[in-house]
C-alpha cells in the first residue's frame, strides 16, 4: 500500500505499538484517526495533532458510535487497523482464571470482529481498502502463562484468512500484523531483554506495509522463528523453553 496517502483508523492506538504506527503513518503523509478507551491518552494523541475517537471494542454500541463519527468526519477512510488487545496471565489449575479468559476473548477476538463488522460495509461500498488485523508470534508458538491470549490470537489468524477469502474480488485487502515480543516501555525491555525495540519494530512494519503488493502477513525478522517453528522442526523445543516462564505464576 501507499502509506503516504491513506486515511487510517486504528482502534487501540493510544499507546504502545498502535501509537507508534499512528505516528509513522502520519509522518508519511497519511491521515490518522486514533481510537481508544482512555480519555487522558486520547487527549495526549489529540495534542499531537491526531483526530481521536472514543471506542471500547468490548461494547458493540461504542464501536458503532465510533464508526459513525469516523465516517462522518473522514468519509474517505480506506484503512482499518484492529490493534486493541489485552495480555493477562492465567493459572489454568485455578478456576478463577475464567474471568481473565472471558475478558481476553471479548477484547482480542470479539473486539476484532466487532470493529471489522462495523467498517467492512463501508470499505466494500467504496470498492477498496485495507483491513489490518493484529495477531502475535504467540498465535503460532504458545506462551504457556497466557493460554487464552494465545488462543485468541490464533483465532484472529484463522479469522483473517477467512476474511481475506470472503472479501476476494471486492477490492478490500486483508493483512495480518504478527508482532514478536516488543519492548514498548523500559520496564518491558528490562523484563525481556530479547524483546524487539518499539522503534525498530515499527520502522520494519512500515517498510513491509509499504510493499506492493502488501504482504498477507506482516512478519518482521524477529517473529519468523515463531511463525515457522513447526515447519522448521523447532516447535517442541521452543515451547519447552517458554514453559519455564510458568514459574512467574503465583504459587508455582
């Protein structure tokens, strides 16, 4: 895609990866609408010059209101990025984990579907556009302390594949962004020295998004070992390594 001419709505762009991509789209020349739940963070994005809209992807009415606002002010919208997500550790031996599982499914999977459903008719009607879903390397190589997170990201991967097939011929493209561990704060970097720096990650993503044609999967170099672990015969070894992190769960 030509990243310099787009009109982009990013649900979940008030911090972290979403905000980093919003800044890069804007720096390239695109118009960006930042969506999020927290009014304080939306105010910060507005101070940077972004259009903003309040959206809670777990609430269908909120998503519909956000869509109506975005399309009223930006009728030329051609790109939707479904960035919203939560990562919650769960101990599956404790039935109390179910609340975290439900929240994760409602945000990561159903929230993605709500946003896509809200904007797909507009993109089809205009005869083209791009939906960018966001999964994770964990979709392909589970991180045992976060089982439902892994499950939802694997589900979004499958959903993205089906969406691409169903939208074939409409002019609407579907690309799946697959991040590895990304250090969005200094605390993240200290906790996981192997995590990719946010700026390096965002720069590599924008280079890939700017390719023609846009890849079906946006795979930075640092996530390829996860994406292709089964193919490369490293899956069992890597899952065993990642299982060592179960010791981080309380009572383990």
